[in-house]
């Protein structure tokens, strides 16, 4: 190494001492360092005995280069006979120093030597960012150098492991056996591609156990993140020691990326394609190959990035038939890993989805297959889009995660597992997270953000860390941005993946905000969604009181008697109050014992209060809160993270609502500290067991009545449908019965489902209930329209099959369209399901897609009824219907007159109870009329029909009066004659 100043050497000399010891010829001018070396020996030395004595020698070379003689071991001439008392038998170089232009000396130890621990602890390493093979192999000194490198004694221990090859999921055990007393033991891991070793300490995956003479490091659930070179560093015998072992972990199936996993391609539009097989960096050597290689038609190339290697197979020409390409990964002593990629060739006549450029470019894809594409730049994952059997593209399914957010999430999880230094890395991750949160654009990004905050909070709680002002500001800014994200496009879909993310996020923020360092008190933070105030409580104050400028304003106070026990102990007391807006809508709709779970909603914010006394969280204190609400049915609640198996839920335990003093507002008084809010039932009534029982009894009665109605139609169907009008009427009524039976059964069953927002079963239940209730009303509309046609167009006879087809389209297709559009439009916006209930959300537009068509049908039916009444009261001679049809029309009108008001009044009351504050009377009327609809249909739509009554009497009453039999036969004969005349008239008109 060339330096501005001349190089120089430090040497150690082994001397043969004869007789009494005489001081060496070269004594160091400065203090020695290095254990016993250099200390004067005062014991008797036997003749001819050789003892190693270190002496300081400073050699400088003016030409700035080392003499060639120092590049090898020095050989000394034999001692002369005149020599007495001591003989120099060997000379070895120990230290090489170079002085830079600033006057500092960089002194490196030669092989077999090392700076001792005492010197090492007082000077900087030459390369502190890179730990060399010997931890104290090179130090920086201010001139002159205070010591020299020492000869290393034998290694005082060994490092063993249970296996160099660890299978994924196994537990690694590294055992350090030490023969000497050791101190300052630390463990490090250098992962592949990472030059800087990572400190290992206790975590969720790392554990340390020690006994006499040995220490065991255990790593559970081994994976690629734990493969690499393990180092055990400790001090013993005055030196720092470092023992190493390399651990390898084979790849798992999920760690190998195939792009794409499946492929369908049209050779007419694309002559070739590419397949990629990518693996992360690992200590194990893998060889990758594609099979088959297709000769000259394919070429494989290796693409290397910073964190992975990809083997890319470029197919020049489409294969003649469907082919499965297989990526084969092999490593010594391991079974090969095979990853098949089936390629389907689109043939002429196959149904396909056309090229499309939604989100990414989609090539022509065969029906029934799923197209895949890599995520955009700086995103990790795959974008998928199904091609439906009818050749229509399905929705885009993106699993893309921002690489920066994903890297922070992995780093936080590894920190929690035991890799890294929490005191340094937690603030760094929070700062980087605050800068990266704006890049979140997918549910996967949001899940990664929430998981990162959760992991950091658990690290802070486990290590009892304190966050400084800057770190807490970064956290609160990140929280504000997360709460401000689009609920419909991100939060709703993220909750489908992980329903408990909102609860875990609340707990994480609670934990982090109360870890503020006492030196940074007082502290305040204000943003659109996050407001925080933290301060020391002064004993001279009568009580703690805080207010926030929300709408309406929120304030809270803690009486002095609750803080008195802490004040008397003389400990520092800090009180932190935090308001989180919009978070209440992101929590699971779970309600504890004593709270209704169907109609309650919070007021839009969550208030978190915490007390820290002497570094410990203090949770028992009385707190009085005013959320600025005067609702008569207000419930004071807190979020209990232990409810519902750790999923969390609202609980009212330990809280009560009291009337405020000299104010119309309602106060919440709780006897503990946590996250508070209020549940309001302004648009509903509190939980009422009488209403629940009435609803269940009514629905059960309706289901039974509808089943009886189906049985009646099974017995009398052929008798009551002797003409077209009767057929249309009873066909519509039969379908109404079927639809209402299905709707009531599903609605009754939904009340027994466990509460769980956005579960597939709850979504399916809501969709089917919506569809069948709408279908019931659309069949009523079909019945009314047939009546209107028969009255207004007497001589325009329609084909039975044509009318029935139109009725089926109106009765089933129209409600299916309404239900499907409602699901597709409002589910992504988070406005489809009601909180805690498997039914349409009454606060958004979803419920009005049900009520709107319903009320419109009731209005149309009313117009038809008015027209029918006028026609029947004033029939003309030319257009008067036959007697039999007139009776059927009267039956239709009677059914509509009875059924339409019942249906309309029922759901009109339901709408009224949602739109305005009403007493409990409309709720009872609504429940009774809505629940007993099936009974009304059986009584007024089926059993009151004379044809049905006559058919039932004929079937079940064997002793019929003679006149009844003659009358029925005569009536049937008349119907047949009338039918023949009608058919003859239709033929003449056609001719």
C-alpha cells in the first residue's frame, strides 16, 4: 500500500534466556498492551530455557517500500559463543502500519496475530462497515501507535450445528462450546448477496439457551431468509474470536416464480412466446433447464438481477399441438424440483377472448383459461384475468405489491423474528414507510402496510422501546394516509383477504403512540384523520382534561382521584389521547354481549386514551367522555381485542351512558382506558327480544303457509287452469309462492349465521334474498300486466307460450339484473352489506335498488287496478269478455286488491323506519306484516278462489250433493265450449 509517509514495522522477538533474566535490549518507549507479553519476568529461568518475550521495534524505510527481506520469515545467524545471558533465536513481523495524510495510522495484523480486546475497544476498525475475517485485524490510531498485534493462542472453543443442510420448516441448532470463560457473546448472520452481517437476538424465531460451557442458538421455521453464514463472536483470553458455519436451505415450490403458470396462445396472432423460471439467490448451487428444448425452435438464456436469477426460454415458433414445458431445478444431493407450464394452442373454431388493454396488455386467450401477465414496473406479483366460457373477459385480479412496501414489510417481520437492531431499525422503517405509503395502490399494498405497522408495534412492545418525536410523527403521518385511502377499492378488498386487519391496526397504533420517549413530552399532532396530544400530568392540576376540534367536538377528562395513587408515588405520569377518524368503519362488525348486532353504527371516530407511569401502562382509571351526541339510544363502548377469538369486537363492559350536567348531550363514563367510541341506533330501535320472536314466528308461519299453498296447487292445478287468463293468473301466483318461500327461508336462516363481515356465505345470502324478494314483486307485476292486456285488448289474443316466456323474463331476468348490478356496483364501494347483518346496507344506495323497484311495482299495480275497476263497471257490449273469463279476471282483481296494499304497506313502513326517527309502533307493524306475507298469500290468493274451493271439495268430500256435481259438469262443459268458440274465432281472424 503506497502512503504519503514512510511505512514502518512492529516486531516481536522470541529470546532464549539463560540464567537470571536481563532486560531486553529494546524496551518499548510507550506502554505495552497484550496480556502478559512485555511484562518483566521475576522468576528463575533454567539454563537453556527459551521464553517468548515481546519487545517494541520501530523500523522506518525512507523509500516508502518494504525491503524484499521482509516478505519472508527472517532467519538469524547462530548465536556466538561470546553471547551471554540471552540469545535471539527468532524474529517475526506482527503489525504493518501506514500513515495517511491526516496523520492517522492504519495498523493491520499479520497472519496469526490480532489486536487484543482492550486495544480494540478503544479504537476504530479500519473498515467498520465491513467486518473482516478477524474482528480486530486492523485498527486506526492517532500517532504514535499504542501497542502492537499479539500472537493468538489456540481457539478456546468450537461451533457445531445439527446439519449444514436445513429443510424448510426445520429448526436449526448451533452449539457453541467454550473451554475458557467468554464474555460479550453475539451472533450474526450474513445472508447471500448481503455484505453486512445481521445481528441475531431473541425473537419469534430466534431463541438462546445456555448451560455450563455451551450456548445454543436455535432458529425455528427455517427458510431462505435464514440461510447464509452464521458467526459467533465473543471475547476470551483477552482476544475477540469469531467462529463461522454455513447453513444452506433448499428452495420451496412457492419461492420459484413461473411467468406465466399457464398459457394459451394463438399461433395466427403470435408466432412465438417466452417462459421464465426465476429463483432467489441462495448458497445452494442450482442448475436450471427447460424441457423440452425444441431443438432450434427455442433458446434459453440466463437473466440475473440484484435479488434473483431467471432462466428465460424463448420459443421462436408455436408448437403444433398442446405442449407442457417443464422448468427443472437440480442441486447436489437434492431431489430435482419440477415446475410444469402447460401451453395450450388455440385452434380454429375455438371460443376466445379478444386482445384487450385493460390494466395490462392481454393477448388472445382461449375460453375457460386464465391469462397472466407480470405486474407493472416496481411491483411484485402477477396480474390475472379469466376468460369466461362465453368468450367474455372477466374482472382483472391483481396481486401486485409495491416492491418498496414489500421490502419494508419483510424487514419488519424479520426484525420481529430476531434479525437486526430494533433501536436503530424501527425509526428507519417508520421513516421509509411514511415516504412510501403514497405508492400504495392495491389491496395487497394496504395489507403489507398494515402488517408492517403491526410487526413494528410488537417489536416495540417486546423490547420496551421508546420512540422519539420524529419516529412518532412518521407513524402518525402514515396512519393518516392509511385511513384516508379509498375504502371501496382498497379497504373493502383488503378486509376480504384479512378481516381482522382493522382491529390489528388499531392495537398497533395504540401500542406505538404510548411508547413516546418522556424527553419528547409534551407532544401534539393534528391532521385530517389523526389528532394526538401527549403531556405530563402535573400534580397541582385538579384533573386531566383534553378536547379535540372534531365535528362535533370531543372532550374527555380523568378525575384527580383516579390519578391520585400515581401522583403520591412520585412517578412521572404521561397521558396520551388519540383520535382516529374513519377507523370505526374499518373494524369488524362484531358486538359483544348486550349489544345489538344489526343496526348499530359508530359516530365516525375512535378515542384512545392511555396513561404511562414509570414506564408501565396504567389501565385502571375513570374517564368521562363527551362525543357531542344526544341520541336516546346511545351505547358507550370500547374495542375489546380479546373478543371473538382475538378478532376483536365492541363491548360495553365497564362503561355506561349518563345524562350530562347542564347539557342535552350524553356522557360516557368508563372505568378503564382503551379505545372508546359510541354506538348509535338513531335509525332503529334497541335490541328487542319481542320483535325478534315475532319476526321468527311470522317467517316460520309464512314458510309453512307457502308449503301448504304449493300442496294445494299440486292437487287442483289441472282444474283451475282451464282458460288462458286463469292459467296466467295461477302461473304468476305459483311463481310468487316459490320465490317468497325461497326468500323467507334464506332470510330466516341468515339470522342464525355467525357475525362476519364480507364472508362468502353472507354475500351469497344477501344476494339470493335480494333476488328472490324482487322476483316475488316482479311476478306480481307480470300478473297485473296480463290483466291490463286482457282488459284493454280483448280481441288481441296472445299465444300461451309467448306470454309465459315474457312473464318468465320479467319475473326472473329483471330481478337478476337488478341484484347483479347492485352487487357489482356497491360491493367494491363498501356499501353493499349492512354492518353486522347479512342484508343490504340501509345507509347507501344498495337498499334503494330494492325499495325503488318494489314501490314502482306497487304504483303500476295500483294503476292497473283502477283501470280494471273502471272497465268492469262500464263494460261495452262489443268487448265484454265471456262469463268464464270475467270470473277469472275478477279473481285476479281480488288478489291484486288484497296483495298489493299488503306488500306496499309493509315495505313502505320499512322505508319509513330507516328514513326518520319513529316510535316502536311502526317497527311492530312492519315486522308483523312483513313476516306473515306467506299466510296472506295462502288465504287471499289461493284459498279464497272459488275454483280452488270447488276442486278441493270435489277431491276430499266423497258425498257431494247431486246439484253440485251437475253444476260442476255443466260448468266444465261450458268452459270447453267457450274454449272451442274462442279458438274458432281466432282461426277466422287469422284467416
